[in-house]
């Protein structure tokens, strides 16, 4: 049963069918499938498959957009459950997360933000296409322990570096740990731009933030 629901979630995203995505996300909850598993082994598999087809020129942009929308529709059912299930009263620390300038991909960083919230962090998700200046302003305003920068495009990875440089120029680099993520990013890129850490998925991102806040 579990595997067929996960397959249906994957198929819903691949077909760009938001209604089906919502329907099977609800079914997953009814069948007690952990919501993170429904996202990771269901919805995300679908969106990754469509991304691969897109890069091979086998589907058009419109299908990519529909897949993204279907993924978000399913997540709108599953993410609130993750958030509520583990929400603790005390704050483990403050985190700002956003997608860098020129990049509108939101799904991955929203999952990371929600898991952090579920683990008791106070999370300020400041959205997508966020300029370096805005990241710096928000660091001044919220004084977070950790700043998370997401980038899904090779072309926008340099914007992660730009934020770090701007933080240095503003004399704020020592006040905040900067972590980066997003499909094209790597540990090597993180080292190169002198970030404090990189994670390839949301669960590892939570462990990384916990480790950085502890230190
Ligand atoms: C859905 C999608 C879209 C949707 C986005 C919808 C939305 N609201 O997010 C839409 C249709 C809008 C879109 C647009 C475009 N896209 Co697009 N898109 C994708 C796709 C299929 C899935 C991305 C996704 O959501 N993955 C699922 C999540 C769960 O995974 P994730 O994002 O990697 O996040 C995980 C980790 O990376 C990590 N993580 C993420 N962020 C962070 C942050 C921190 C701090 C940490 C620690 C960890 C972390 O944790 C997350 C959870 O596990 C990818 C393909 C792919 N394989 O990635 C292409 C892809 C990223 N897109 C691509 C392209 C080219 C585009 C467009 C330029 C297409 C066009 N011609 O217009 C535009 C760009 C618009 C822009 N300016 O940003 C390319 C990028 C190629 C490259 N390397 O540069 C890809 C790889 C597709 C491909 N194979 O060609 N896209």
C-alpha cells in the first residue's frame, strides 16, 4: 500500500496533476506514511524525473512548471503536518533561509525551513530571488545564528558567494554561520566561497545547523 501511494505521488507530479497530488498526499497521511517520506520518496522523485526529462529535451518548460506546481500542492498538505508534529516550545536558535538573486526555485529550501522549524528552530523564510543586500539587511534585523542560501541554477551559484562577500564588507561575517545548498552546489563550492557548511538534503541540513549552533 505504502509503495503504491508513493508511486502515485511520483506519478501525480510527473503528470503535473495538482489535484491528484493533494489527493494522494492526504491518502499518505491516512495510511500513516511519514510526511517526509511521502515528500522524499514520492513527490521529489517525480520532480527529479521531470527535471531529467527537461534536461534531455524530452519535456517542455510548461511541463516543468506544472510538475513544480503539483509538487507544491502536495507539499501544502504534508509540510504543515511535519511542522506541527514535532514543534517544540523552546527555540533552538534562529535561522534565515532564502533562495539567491535570479533564482525562483523554492521547493528545496521550503522543505529545509520546515524541517528546521519542526526541530524547534525559529525560521525566517525570506523567499526567492533575494538580493545580496536584502540578505545582509535581514541578518542585521533578525540576528540569526545561521543563514541558509539556496541556489538551483549553476548561473546563480555566484550569488551565494556575493552574499558572503557582502556580509564580510558589512563586518557581519563573524556573527552568523552561513550554509549553502541546492542541487548544483557541492562541499567543494562551499569550501571555495568560505561558507560554514553544505548539505545535499534537508535531513543533513538539520544536523548541520544543529552542529553549527552547538559550536
Ligand atoms: C521544479 C523545477 C522548476 C520549477 C520551480 C518551482 C518552484 N517553485 O520551486 C520552475 C518551473 C519554476 C523552474 C524554472 C526554471 N528552471 Co528549474 N527545475 C525544477 C526541478 C525539476 C526540480 C527542483 C526541485 O524542486 N527539486 C526538489 C527539491 C526537494 O530538491 P532540491 O531543490 O535540490 O532541494 C534539496 C537539496 O538540494 C537541499 N537544499 C536545497 N536548498 C537548500 C538550502 C540550504 C541552505 C541547504 C543546506 C540545503 C538545501 O535540501 C533540499 C531538500 O532535500 C529541477 C531539476 C532537479 N533535478 O533539481 C529543475 C532545474 C533546477 N531547473 C533548471 C532550469 C534550467 C530552469 C529554468 C532556467 C528553465 C527556463 N528555461 O526557464 C527556470 C529558472 C527560473 C529561475 N530564474 O529561477 C535546471 C538547472 C540547470 C542548472 N544546473 O543550471 C534544472 C536542474 C533542470 C534541468 N535538468 O535542466 N524549475
